[in-house]
């Protein structure tokens, strides 16, 4: 008589099943939680060198209104101002910046590269 | 031979004679038909073929008059009658039409006086015409009179919470209402104004002026165009900006300034801040109260303090003696300590920031770590702000959905004005911003560089 769970082949099948299920769960978790690489551009509205955090004002493409996102700028983040290497302390409020970074599942942002473009005033602008 | 006649059976009970049964049915049927016909005829006479689709809504109340708006379908001119308490008719009424929205400007009134109004069809001679809309409103007190203000934001969910909170608000009998934005969820659409604004607040709108500011959700439909179609707001905002997007008005002993903070840093700095500076300077000794959507001081988990506002507008507000700022965006209630230069200062020497975003939509969570800048906060229940404003003192209460106060605070005369009436010296050139994670309130100094 082959009772369920007592047969060796059944135990082996159960193990394989749970192994596959575990791998599937891990893979799903990885895909859900893995950071998403994003690029945004906007106006710098806050820079805090002490905590290495900055806030960028971005225009919502749907409504055209402004909203802000704050992220961390780790020491290894590449910072360029007009294509010249620069430091976090060199970034000014009002600068236009393009930021590439990772967006994590908890909505935290870590910048990988910040490129600041210091525009000249348009003609006729007071 | 068996017959089928009932009368021939000696065992079955005797039923009603068929003639009586038929007669009863006929009489009953006649009565029913008569009743239905009467009801239809009566209904036909009393059901109006015309009705207000929005309003009446009171707006722009001053000490000498008010403005009333409405929409009517089918669109036709209506007669507005305004009478004083002793029944005297008011003659200074000008009616305008902008597409399908009608507005009537009533002037030549006395301050702090209640007037009744009614909207009817036909000309003024048909005095017994059933009004399509009616209400009453009280003109503003002459400066520097006292009044009761009601403020709330983030309301337009259209659900039972909003409707029941609206009833509690109406019971407060305010003199005017300011809204801190997000009037209509999810995206400020025209079709949502009936169920998410006009119906829940109908009783208040017919008697009390309502001043909105633009929220990020309102902005999603044509940069809040539907809002400007519904309201008639003062057109005294900064040049280069859409009229009514920013405006100011005086009421009693206070000047109110509404700002659309959905704009970016450069627009706020270049266009709004200079206008704000002028408007606040011209306010003299009036209380200065600013209301806009995005918060300056908040500990909400969903939205941080709004740094473009901190950079562009806060220095102006501090320099010109703003006493109170009303915000929304985070769906909760928060009241800050008096703040100046990013730090807590004694009462009367700084601005008190109130987030009153618990006005009807779902509530938001707060951060687990408390902020030393926040004196009181409540994110567990819906609420709104009621302020008794008098020259020299404001008494603030935050009222919950049961009508009970959950917070009370007194603001005294602002101490920023030096003896003799001169304004206080400007704050230090570097604005101190709260650093992320630094909850001491001291923050880090971020030099405010000159723009290229």
C-alpha cells in the first residue's frame, strides 16, 4: 500500500515542488523590489550637503503643475556642471539639472549621475 | 347529468355574488384612476420646467455688497430680488453673463447687515412666482471688524465623509470660507463639481462667500480651468499670470492672499513673490493671512515641505508680517509653532503654519518621528479649522467630524511691527531650511545664490 506522504517518490516530488515555489517567490520578489532606473530633469529647489540630499522640482506631464522629489546623492554619484566635474556643494538652488538614479520600492531615490546645465538669461528677460 | 353551476353544489361555501365583486373592482379602479389623474395634473402644474443647475452661490462679499452666481437650464435671464431685513428692495443690481454662468453684483449695501435674496423667472412684476433659488447673506464688517473664518482643504471625494463633515461645518455659521485646494478629486473635472462641491456645500454656498485656492488635483484638468469657470474671483493677481489664479481680498480686520503654488520656482520667484510683497505691504495693520495648497511646515509621510515655496515666498511673508498660513496637500491636521527663519520663535514673532487637509478625502499617515516644528497634529480624524478673527487676536479651533474641538490656539497681535509703524528689519540673507533628518529645527544654512 502506498500511503500519501510516506512513499519516497512522493517526498521527492514534494521537495521539488517546494523548491520551485521558493525560487518562483524569490524571483517575483526580486522583480517587484528591484530598483527602477529613471531619468528626470527639473529645477533644483534644495541642496543639503550635510545629509547629501537634494530636491528637484519636476513638471507633471499630465497637468503641467510642479511637484518635487527628494533623493540621496551618494559620494560616488557623478556630478557635472556644464560638463565639468563638480561637487554637491557647487550645485545651486535654481539650477536646471538632469538626474539619473534608481527608484526603489519604498519610493526612495538614489542618484547615480547629476548633470547641471547653467543656462544664460534669455534676451529681453529682466 | 352534472351541471357546472356553483349554486347547484350543496358542499362549496357561498362566494360573493359576481355582480358585487365586479362593482367593487370597478369602483376601486375608478378611484385609482382618479387619484393618478389628479396627481399627474397637480405635478404638471408644480414641476418647474426650469431649474438652477448650480448655485445660488455667494461670492466676493464686501462691506457694501456681494456677488451671486448661478447656472440655469434652460438658460434664460432670471430676476434677482434683494431685500433688507425690513423688506426694502435693493435696486443696485447688475447682472452679467459669461457663457452659461450668470452673476449678479449687488452694491450700495450697509456693512454687517443681512440681506435676503431670491431668484425667479419672469419680470419683477410677477411677485408671486415661485423662486428657483433663495438665500441670505451678511455683508462684511467695516474694517477693522471681527468675523468667523472657516478653512479646510482636500475635500472633494464625493463620499459620505465629505457630506457629513459639510453638515458639521454648516452648523458653525461662519462668515466666510477659504479652501486650501484639491476641491475636486481625482482631477478637477467639470462633471464632478455637482456631486463633490455644489451639493455637499449647498447650504453654505447660498449664504457665505467661498474662496478657493488651486490644488494639484484641481490642476489636472486644463490647469484648473473648471475652477475658474465656477468662481468669480478678484482679478488682482500678478501680471503675467492667469487672472484669478492668485488674488487677495480684505474682510473685516484681515487681508487674505490666495496663491497657486502649483507653479514652479522661477514663476513663484519672478512673478508671484514681488506681487505678494506689494500686496502685503499695502495691507497696513490688517491681519495678513495667506492660503495655498502646498505646505511649508509639515511632518506628513506623503508630502514633504514644499521647497520651492520655502525659497520663493517664505522670506517675503516673514518680512511683511504674515501671521498665519493655511495649507493642505497632506490629508491631516498640523499646527506649527511660530516660525521665523526656519526656527521656532516666541509667539507673535513668527508665522504659524496650519495644514488643514483633513476636509473629506482619505487621511494620510504621519512620519513616525515627530517634528519639533509641529506643536499639534492629528491624522486620525477628519476635521476643519474655525478661527474667530478680531483686531489684535485670533482664536483658532480645529473641529472634528463630531463637531468637537481637537485643538485650540490663540494668536496675538503680530510683534513684527516696530513701534511707530515701521516694518521689522528683514531676516538674515540666508534662509535656514530644515535639513532632512534634522528635527531640531535649526537646519542647515543654504546660501541663497544670486541667479544668473
